[in-house]
C-alpha cells in the first residue's frame, strides 16, 4: 500500500479541522482552527488552515507527509482558485512539501460517511445542500448558495427565521414565543422593554459574522421539543426544505445517503424528521459523516493508492463500523 502519512483538512464556516493519518488509517495527529469560509466566516482563510495544520503536526515529522487533501465550502467554481491559493499559503507556512489537493466540502463530507463512490450527501450545518455522486464524482447538486441566497434548512437559515419571529413577537406583528427569552440569553441582551430588546438583538446579530447566527439553531430545536408553536413551525419548514432539496438531485433507488452537519447530526426534531423521510424514500438507514477531516484524509489515501479506500481503513479513520451508520 505504500508508506508515509497523509493530511486531511475540513475547512468549515465556523471551525477548521485537520487530521494526520497513516495510509492504513491510524490517526496520529489532530488540530483545529477558526472558520475558513470567505463568504461567511469573517476571518483569514489561510491563517485558520495554518493553525489547524500546525496543531495536528505538533508531534509529526513533516517530511513524512506524502499528500494532503483540503476541502472547504465555497471552493468550487469561481472560488476554486482563490481557495487553492489560500490553502497553498497555509501548506507552505506549515513547512509541508508533499502533494496538496483541494476539493469542496461536499467530497469531504461524503467521504467521511462512506467508502462507497455512489450515493447522495445531504448536508445541513452552517450551510445546506444535497449532492449526488457517481463513481466518486459529483454528478448533481442542489442549493448550497450561502446564507444570503440559499442554504434552506441550514442552521443559519433556522437562526435567521427564528430571530425574525422574535422581533415580530416583540413589536406585536407575531405571536408570543419562548424564543424571545432564548434569543436574549443567547445574544446576551439584558432585560429591557420590547423596543429596547428588539434594538439590542438587532445590534448584537449584526455585530457577528453571518455564520455565527446558526449558533441559535439549537435553541430553536429545544423550544420545538417544548411544544413552542413558532419554533415547531420553523423546524417543520426546515425539514421540508431539506427533503425537497434531497428529492431534486434525483437520488437513485436504495441509494447510500450520507448526512452531514450539526442540524442533521444533533438529536432533535429536524434530525428525526429528516431521517424518517429519507428512510421512507430509500428504504435504507442514512449514514453519518462525523469527521470531515477524516473524510479528507481518506481521499488523500485514495490519491496515493489509486484505489477507493478499503472499508476497514475507512472505519479506522472515521471510528465507524464498516457498513454501519
């Protein structure tokens, strides 16, 4: 199979994670940095990647790194060259000389959930989209257009709609909801009359990068679990948008489905409803992409060997049983 080690990087909107592994799937180093999405993170992409690389390489001989794969949202189309340039700067700054490849977050997430080369990825974290793969190649995708223009059903989408409902409740346009108090607590807005609370929330939310608005999504799920009608409607709407996006990529019958992102991997009403909807559509339990950086490392191993990663190696990298969710 060869010698040496590989690097896998999953550069997300809020966190960048790095894994260093041997070609037999043994993880020997991990690191993390800040968000590295040019459109929503509000930080320097190369600096976040370099921080994650440096942390993972702390006790690793850099000369032993044969190859690496770095994936990120916004790194396709017009963003491909820009991300590759940022990744290259971080790669060199970390003292690496091995072959570096860049892909999108879609390849990384799908590879994190399965060693199979055919199937569908449904992702809902900071962003949201569905992608169909054939022979390991992205065949079709829907959504993933960013917090301003799409990402329907994502954490940011949920957070923004919840905040709109909170403001409507405060000024009388909407119905009462426990999300008002949840929003005050989450965004650290002190107790005040409705007008002052509304203005405080506006100031607090405009002061953070858009990606961080998704941090309010767990509070929405919690409120829905407590039978808050406003929160329940938002969660139901998110579920509907995500399943609609999945349907639009034309998933084949009995397709392998990989779920990724905090909205779908954290227990709650949306995760339950989406899983139930997917099982009804495919007859197969979806798998979970728990470690995007490990998925990137699997892609790096595949580049070295010239073959798909064996299920046993994939399981070792991702800490999942072969063929299991």
